[in-house]
């Protein structure tokens, strides 16, 4: 039973986009490894940008700098 965990920042990802991620990840496992889609689990975790860091900075601050 394949388990895929997708972690993204919580910046307005739509229900339709999440559905596409689930379908795409499942299809990739079917195509590459021949896995059964009915036993493939995909979980999407949305992480607040304050809780996601790159280097020494929170993504919240990096986004602010990028938009200045």
C-alpha cells in the first residue's frame, strides 16, 4: 500500500488543485511502479508559512521580502 505525503504551504491552494495533486501522484505510482490506485494513499499537509523555514528564515518573511 503506497503512501504519499505532500507538504505545501497554506497559501490558497484550491480544492481542485488538491484533487489534481492526488490524482497525479496516484497516476505516477500506477505508471512507474504498477501500483493499485485503490490501495494508494495520498495525504496533503498544508503548513503555515510561519512554520516553514528555508535557511535561517521563515517563509512568511521570505515572501514579504520578495513582494517588496
